[in-house]
C-alpha cells in the first residue's frame, strides 16, 4: 500500500504519485511555463520566493523547493481571477487520472479557490470548490481523482479561480501559493481516509478519523509537533489490514503541550512504506490554581496552591514532550503543596498533570 488519500478532505501526501506522473511542472523558471496563462498577472503571478516545508521522498512527489505560483487577495473588488493550463496535457491511452500539487496559504487568506477541469474548454467540471481549504503556512500536498470523462482526452485543461472582495492595493495582501503541479494515472486507493479531525476536550486532545477501505494497512502512528516542523510519535493504533467497510479510529492525547499542538497521521504498510495525512492544529491555554517553581529546575520542583487545596487526593504525573509519563504519584487532600524530585530527568520541557475529583490541570516547567 503506497498511497494515503483523504476521500472527503482530500488533504494529504500520497506515495508513488511522481513515479506514475506523466505531467509535472515545478515553476522554477521564474515565469509561467508553456500552457499556463493568468487573466491578471499582477494578482496571479510567478513567485520567486522559494517554497519550503516539504521535500521529495518516498511519500511525496517531487518537491522542487524553488519558485511557485502566488495568487493574492487584493484590488480590484469583485474581480474573477483565473489561472488556466491548456494545450500541454494529454490523457490519451491513460486511465484513473489524478491531479496533485503543493499548496500554502497565509493565515489571513479567506478566498475559496476553485479547481475545475475541462475536455473541450467550453464545458467545465468542478474538481474541488476550495482547494485552499485546510492550507496553512506550512507547505503540504493535495490530490484529487478525476472521473472517467478526463480519460483519453487530447487536451485536458485545468483552471484555478477565485473572486476578490477587497479594494486593498497589492502590497502585502493575503496570498495562496501553488507548486509542483502534477498529473498522473492508473492509481488505486488502498487507504481511503474519509475524515481526520482533532479537537480539544477540557485538557485533552481527541483525534478522530475514519477509513472507507484499507489494503495492507499495518498501523497508524499519531505524531505531534509544537511548531509544525519537527514531529514526534506519541502513539499507535493498529490498522485493519484489508477492509472494505467503514472503520472509525479514536486517539486521545492525554498530555498535550501548552499552546499550539500540530497533529498528523503516519500510515504504515506491512512492507514498511509510510504516508502522511494533513496536519490538524489544537491549542491549549493554562488556567491553573497552582504554581510550579523553580523553572528551570535542577533538583526538584515545588507545587504551591494559589487557592484552597483540593479536598480530595490528586494524582500527579510528569510527561515529556512526546507524551510519555516519566514520574507519577499522589498529592494528598488538603496538602498546601508538594515537592517532586526531578534530578533524574533529562534536560528538556515537561508537563506536570494533576487529576482528581473530575478536574484535570496542567503546568509546564523546564528541567536543566
């Protein structure tokens, strides 16, 4: 199983697309390649600020890391902005057509970007009503499977379209970027991921996803990051192997990081080949009735209540950034505080978690 496909969200990195691709454009010439025409080159333009954040590997198509296409949300108000590619893509003799590309958006980008295809240039068919949905400031890759009408077409056309709703000048407007546009054929969908969501429930993160079908699926590894760049595995759920029915998966992160938490799924075949899902973000902010000091700590940390101590025992645990419990114990009911030795912990950032009487509290500290 070499591909990981989001059936509904269609936001993923799929394996082996590039190996079966028959059209791939990196935009690295610093200008639009043959066949690519914007209707407003001031707003839809070839961007010479290099792409970054995803790289070529066994789990993605070629990621050039160079120039890209940038579309801006700026004046004039109410304009339909279009970038079209035609005259350069033929699917004659090819079946199961798939299109994919890298994407990135600024946090302020709010314009739906439609992607359509046509076999004749007159009748257009929707591929997706908003390919910018789910895009973040970190590059990722999306793929879309086309219907049978896109097969055996001598001049397959694509167009990106959005409408402006502002009269702001094009100085530093919100923007959406596209890179490494690829068209391939003869694909199967061994893992059809119907949905992948992450949300905060009190002080825990619940990750939920479902698959429409699985083939040769060994397991899902849940990975977490504090910055959306470096990821660590925090847990695994076994896959169904081969299944043709809808299967639902739940995973709880019981010790999320304070602030931003970026989550993704790494799906692994029985042959060891990985593929990655889209990234989901959940944020947690502290509101605790106790202090933890000192931080940085060398020998021990102290917990001191800033309000009345709980009337029941509390369980405490110290977790590292991968969510692994390093120490645990109890804080007796009515105790004004607690001293916890940390001298054996490696240097790093840790989370102190208190649970009891249907309450869950967290506090971070640094061990030197």
